[in-house]
């Protein structure tokens, strides 16, 4: 039988030294890992059946977002892509917390986390956003509740900055809270609407670095049409910014997709983005 007190003592020693990846795991996680590695593989497969069932429910979407963020932070860590994490449309903070946990697992202590949201829910839908799965006021969450959720999951508030307000206002303010922010390593765009995505991409144009990851949570909403939602905003943005190239990286759940950013030189512009024809 494993001695939990011994594991806890080892855990504290590893954390004090800070020289082992295992030190990033909680005692609870280490206990689960210890048992999983010692159980017969057939028994592990049998015990995982309820998890497989659960992943077919709505929780599957959260798992997929966590998987996407794990891949994004692994990619930026191993490729040494410098910059911070920006999330546009944070709602209750579930994805934001997953980003924090992913960065912690890669011992990325330098990255800062920026949360952009009005906390008032979606704005009035324009004609180009009509006919989709969204409505005014959807995804409303009190800022206090968002910050409370982060605190309850161990997110360090000293590394988090919240920029509250509508994107078309906060991202366009000269000398505003968002104006002085620079390199973006990972951008999570959960804007839902074309109208909301446009100012976000415009804001990111000069802040994305070579190798940045851009993640769209609602890419295939509006029946996957390229003339609506986040897809339309992205296509128009690429057309207006020939110095930016996107290469498809990973897809996740039924609506999400991610891209790797390439900052193109003048000689490369003529072969830019063959997979993104103009509208």
C-alpha cells in the first residue's frame, strides 16, 4: 500500500527544489498517477469505460478545449515562442483556468494572462450575424464571479489582468488598458460573432509573433459558412494584412480550429495563404 504521507513529504521536497516536472503535480494527481501505472492494463481499460461515456456528453467539449490548450502550450514551450496568453470572451473562466493549468504543467512562469470581456453577454446581433446559434445577452457572467472562479482554482491574480468592456471600445482606445500590451504567444478567440471578432483580429495584427497560436472556438458555427462569423472576420483580416500567414494546426470539438502564425517577409507575400482564398 502506498504511504500518502511519504508522497506528501516527497512532493514538498520537490516543490522546494523546483527541479523536477513531478513537482508541478498535486499530491492528488500523483496518487492517481501512481495507481494507474501499477494496475493491469486490461483493468485500466475497463475502469476507463465510464470516462469514455462521459466524453460523449457536454463535458466532452471542455475536455477538447483543455486538450487544445495543452497542445498550444506544449508547442509554444518546445518552440520557445515568447509572449503571453490572451483570451477574448472568457465567460465564467473555465477555458481561462485550463490555460493557467496548461502553463503550470510546462512550468511557464513568465507568461501573463489577459482576459477580455464585457461580462454583459453578447451584443445586439447585426444582420451578418443573424441566423446563427447566438442571441443578445448570451454568455453573460458577472466579473466578480469570473474572478472568484479563478481564485477557487488557484490562479494567481498577480499574473492576470482583466480588461472589461466591449471589444470595439477597449481594443481601440489609445493609451487604454489594452494599448500597451505586446507579444501574444497564444490567442484564444471565443467571440462567436463576426462583429465581435473584427476588432479582436485588428488588435492582434501587430502583436502576434512568428509562431504564435491563434485559436477560434466558433469557427464552424453558422453551418461552416465562410461568409459569416469568425471565418468571415478572419478572411477579411488576412486580406487586409498580407504580412500575416496562417497554417492550420489542430481542430477541436465540433466547432473549433487553431492556426500557427507566420510573419511573412516581402519576398514571401505572393505565396501567402493559399488555403484562404479571398471572399
